[in-house]
C-alpha cells in the first residue's frame, strides 16, 4: 500500500466501484482538484488530469474507491502510545494512515488532571500543524470505578465543574469528545457543560441503567463509547445503555469489530439496531501493527498475547490491536452490508465529532481523502486531501 499526501494539482481515479454515502456505483470515476473532490461520474467521460489512476490496474478486478476512514477513538499503534507526546502520536498515526485512517481523534486514557490538561493543550497545537489530527478525546477521568476497564481506578473522579472547564479550556476548542459516566455526582450537568463548549459528550465506562442513559442523551450526550464494553449489557428487564442509545436517533454507537470486544453476531446486532448510527472505531493501543509483549497504557501495564491486549493486574481487555481496514473486513464477515460498514468508518464517525460537511464522503467540495481497496478489502492506495474545516 502507498500513501499520497494532499495534491496541489488534479487527480482522476477511474474504473472503480465507488462505495460512498450508502450506495455502490460501478465503473465510476472521481476527480480531485487541490485536495478536494471536484467531480464524479461513470464511464470514460472524465477530463484529463495531472495524474490519472486506473483503479482496476492498481487494485485488480473489483477495485473499490471509498472515502478515507475516520477513527474517533484510538490510543496508539506501531509501538507508540498517544499519551506519550508528539513523536509517539505521529508514529502511531503513520501506521494507521497506511491502513486507511486518513483522519483521527487522539484518545487519552485517564491520568492526573494536570497531565491531561497538558496533553490536551499539546494536541490542540498538533491540530494546527498536523492536518490529519482532528483533536482529542478524553476517555476519563470522569468514569465509574466499577467499570474502569484499563483505566487506573485511583485516578477516577466525579466531574466537578471547575475540572471540566479546565480541561475544555486546555483543549482550546479541539476536544472532540469526552467520555463520562452520567450517574456520577454532577454527571448530567457536566454533559451539558461539555456540549455547550462544542464538544461531544459520550456515555461510557458507566453503571448507568436505561433511564439514566436516556437522561444523559436528553442532556446532550450523543455518543456511546465502545458499545457493550465497560457498561451493563442487555437484560430483558434491564435494557441498559445500549438499547437506550439504539432507540435514540441522535446517538452514535461506537463498536470495536475485532472479534474480541464483540462477538461477530453482536457486531451485526448493533448495525441492525442502529442503522446509519454505528462508528467502527479501533480503540487501538500501542501494540497495533507491532509485536506481542508488555506495554503501558497510561498508568496501567498491559500484556499483549496473540494480538489481544489485557491489563496485567486484572486481565481486563485493554484496548485493541485493530486497524480500521481490518475492522471493515471483520464487519463484512459478520454479515454487515459493505455500504453500511464503509459508512461506519467514514460518514458516521466524521459527523459524530463535527466534520459532517468536510469528511467521510466523496461529494463535490469535500476533502479529498480516499482509499483504493482490492476485492478482498485490502488497502492498495491512500490519498490524503486538504485540511478540513470544522463547522
């Protein structure tokens, strides 16, 4: 696979099956000018360009062209953790970009408040220098200690208004989502505060029942952090946060299709329960694209064996070693329609963090992030378009 940065000229990719916005168009072409989508069509009626790519000759019969993938929840890769600073963030992003993730939100695990504020400020700086980074996701510290997962429970805390405001201020408008357990003291008020600041509030690492989850969504929460994981499951008399989220058309459900966090049947169930509202995330930690062994995830020690990451102390699942192209293949293998799986990697996550008008689709005027995939859904080529603007 090869990655091509934003072009200053023109590019036409033709003879592809374009998978975009819930549909497949055969024998299609897309034109990109200066890193943005300029035109689309079918057949051979495309105009000359600085670069012309025959999709079938590059990726074989059945070649697919999709928008670039958007990961709104990941922690690292290639042996590097997003919590460890700029160089580590760039190293991990290089790995995921090669697997089709053209834009990403940088997720941070629970840490002391001072450290989280510094990291959020650092990522705010990166947003202005590294166009592929959309901002940060604070997965903590406002989590339920009983569902801490791979987060250090000693660092968890209730969302005091001053603490929430401090983190939001540190991010200078670039914190895209904050995961919160809404049942914590002040949780619903914190959700309102987060949303008022222009960030998405996500329900996760929570003991919330269905009623509390509904209250959180009414307060403005719009994402469910890695559905089913670190929260109550579905019981026939206690439907819990997953069904509450699936029933609310305003809520996007994150799902980790690695066959570890979710059984393939459950992946299909999530798509069936919330059509058009699933975001396939990686939740990847440093071992993605790297070897088994010992790693650190924030303050927690992790062992990776056979590609499965678990905390040393409790054995809890500690993120994944997933890439988004693998998530696509596993979702399709689970019975998810190709168009729905692609939407869950592109349009839906982009919209969940405020980039619906810029990213996630190959429509005229949008950022020209695109992937060429072969018939087996393996990445053959990646194009990264212009810097996105956020509405």
